[in-house]
C-alpha cells in the first residue's frame, strides 16, 4: 500500500444515498465491452476488484445485465457503483472518494474499444475563461462530498 493510502477506501453515489468501503483492492481495469459502455454511459467502464467491500449506507439496486453478471447502481440518482460475477465484486473507480487511489492498471475487452478512444487525450482543452468561467461560478452542487458523512443532506439543506 502506498504511504499516503488510507487503510480504508470509501466512496458512494452522487446523491449520498449509497456509500461503500473497502480495504483490500485488487487490479483496476478499464473495460471496453459494450455492456460497460452502456452501464456507465461512457466510452468504457472503470472498475477495480474489491475483496472485502461492504455497503456502509443504504443498499444499491441491482440489474442482471447478463446470465453471468449483475450491476449495482443507486436507485435514487442512478450512479453506477459495482459489477458482480461468480469471480467477485468490482467497484466503479469513479465512485471512490479519491479515485486516484484505485487507478486502473490494465485495459480489457479491446475488441469492443471505440475507435475514438485512443485519440481522446489529443483533443484540445477548453480553458475556464469568459462565459464558461461565469457559468461555473454560479453552480451550487447538490452532490455528496468526497468523504463519509453521518447525515446527508446536511440539516437545513433538505431541498
């Protein structure tokens, strides 16, 4: 374990209804299969094996995505949270409070990799200037913070 890595890694959904923790993580991967693309609504599914994960707040809903796997998500906000087969549970890397601590080390299912994927890092980067900066300045996030809370949403903020 890297020196700054906490003993317990936590995470959860965007709204805070479902939270999890894990101490023993395995290999992280970027899965290019079409089911992961659909489940995450993105170009790939970022997942990491969790040997001892537990749900610490709420319970996810499950979708049987194939005869061999099911996927967990928050029934309230829809955040993808996990993928489970007979081989075990994998948690969505982006759902961790600090995703950098669960970085992928391999890509899997390259046959379904989208042709555009390899060129993504060469796209131009939009800077936070002008209209975009003003738009971002006016945003109030309702997203659960990237750490455990005893109560959510905070008292007095039940909108």
